[in-house]
C-alpha cells in the first residue's frame, strides 16, 4: 500500500450516491423481518451500495482504514481452521456481514451530500422506533412463533442449522419455559436475541436524543418526545444489565464533555431522560426482577467460565484461531468463543485479528475526539460505548452495523477538520492510491 500526493479531489467531484438503499434497509426493517430475510438484508443492500459506489467514481477511505482491511484478510484466512459444514455456514454468514459493514461504512463516509447528518439522525431515530415497537411486541406476544415465507422454501439441511433456523423462524421474545430459573420472557424483536436488542438500543439512544434537540419545537418533536420515556418499559423488560451500563457510560461521558464546553442544556436533557427512566422503573417491578436475576441466576459465573475457556482454547492456535465457536466442556453453558464480540474474534480468528478489529475502532474513537460539533461528539460517545460493550455483547449483525455507521459519521466531520490522508479506490476492494493533505 503506497501513498502519493495527487491533486485534491473535492467531494462534489464524484456522483452523489442515493440515500434510498440505506433508507430502505433500515426503515423497511419490519418488512424484511416478516419475510424472513432481515438478517440477510444487510448483505443484499450492501451489494446495491457497492454498485452505486463504483458507479459514482473514486471512493475515499480515511487514514488507517488499512487496520480494518487487515482484519478482513486475517478473518478470511481463519476459514482454514473449520472442520464441519455447519460451522462453514456460520463462518460464511459472518464473513459476508463483515464485508457488508465495510460497504455501509464507505457508503456513508462518501455519501455526505444525500446522507447528510440530519438525514442520518432521522434514519437512526426511525430504526430506534422500530426497535422500541419490537420490544413492546415482545412483551405482548412473548410466546408467538412466526414461520416466515423464507422458512417455507429453504431446504431441510439449512433449516436444521441452528443459526439459519433462528433467522427464518422468528420469535418476539427470548423465553425458555423450561428454564430452572423461571426468568420471564425478555423482548428481542426485531432482532434474534435480547442482548442484540439491548446493544442496539444503547447505541442508538444518544443519536435519538440529539435528534430531539435538533427538531425541538417542531411537530415531530412533540410526537417523538413521549416515546422516549415509554421506550424505557421494553428496555427494562429485557433485564439487560449490559445495556444499562452502556447508557450510563454515554450519559456520563456526554454530560462531562458538554459541561466542559459550557453547554449545560445537554447535561440537563440527559438528566431528564435518566429521571424519566428511573420513573419508569419506579412504577414497575423490573428493578426487583433485575435484582432477582443478579442474585438467583448464574449468568455472571457462566460468562466468566466461557471467557476462561475461550482464552485456553485460543492457545491451540493463537495466530488464526479456531474459525468458529466450539462446544464448552461444561454442557450447561453456551459455546466457547461467544458472549462478546472481543471473545468471538479472538477465538474464531486469532490474536492478530482481534488486534486489528479493536485497533480500528480505537483509532476512530481517538481520531474523533477532536470533533466539536454535536453529531461528531455523539458519534464519538457511541464508539466509546461500543468499545466497552465489545467485551460482553456479540455485535453481529446489528451492533456492528450501528458501530460502523457511527464510525463513518465520526470520521467524515466538517468542522473543525483534521487533516486526513485519503485513499482513492477504483474499486471497493482495490485500495492502492491515497490522497494526502485533505481537510474536512
């Protein structure tokens, strides 16, 4: 990979990519869910975005994007460690999701004309509303099972794969009536698992609050405002401690940053949102259920055992990993190499892969610290939340996509603008030329 000082190319020199592929993907999420293709929709729409990116001309990428590309290469090499066809199916899906996340990042990073900040805030808010609606459906229809149209046409050998089966036979809540602990149903729709719901909710809520501040006084503000406290009801019903931790990190971090800038209105807004959340807890029994879950279940101990076994297992092949999660020596806990994106990457793809993976997002976080505008500051905070949640949430597919969206918003900042070394790409996969000395 080489760098060269080529003539500066303005953002308007390339054709503006359309906004509809990303808008249809996120705003149309309930449709893709009902059809059974929602977890594949990221891949389908990423393919469309590639076409528009290539058609638009030179594709730019930020400095150090090579860290992420190095992760993709290393992750691909770990396919050599797979030993069953079932694991190959899961690996193939994860690989396509990583590639799709790459495309989503480049699409938003290069789509500043039509995918501008206000549009992106509104789109994230729509996606958040869909998430909240799914949470309420999970509370109302906890045992409902939806056999989607895709489930009716897939061959049996694919339906017998646990991952594929969960994708096409949908549930509104995560619930095991035979559980020894007797935990109530926990909302998960429109995602596969409750942890996906909590992860997505915590990554989107800061953007939603910012959108509210941007549209305050307008009709949409008054329509959206009451949904904010109501959303704490399904959030609390998930009994998701990691989500609460992520939201606390975002609230404290943003409150301090804005207070130091002499803008207490943000701190006041965050405080009011927190009070509304506490009020929702006060009129419900969810706080007691969370305390009961902490005291009566062994999830913390199980996670600790999974992580210890993961570290031991990865010693078998620390360079390329084992390609996929493997069964635990304890049949009562989930597979080794799960329950946290950090652990998934280090177990399945090795130490170099996790270094590239975390290194990329750490670079984005520290690079975006210099942003002083609202969108850049909030995107920076969301990246901090993601870096924390990597250790206890699996991010595929939704969490990774939201983190990549935040990364693109954080790095394409306008004012004040850090110097960037950009790469021109004649194709999305051909990263050879760079453009030096740009300012954004």
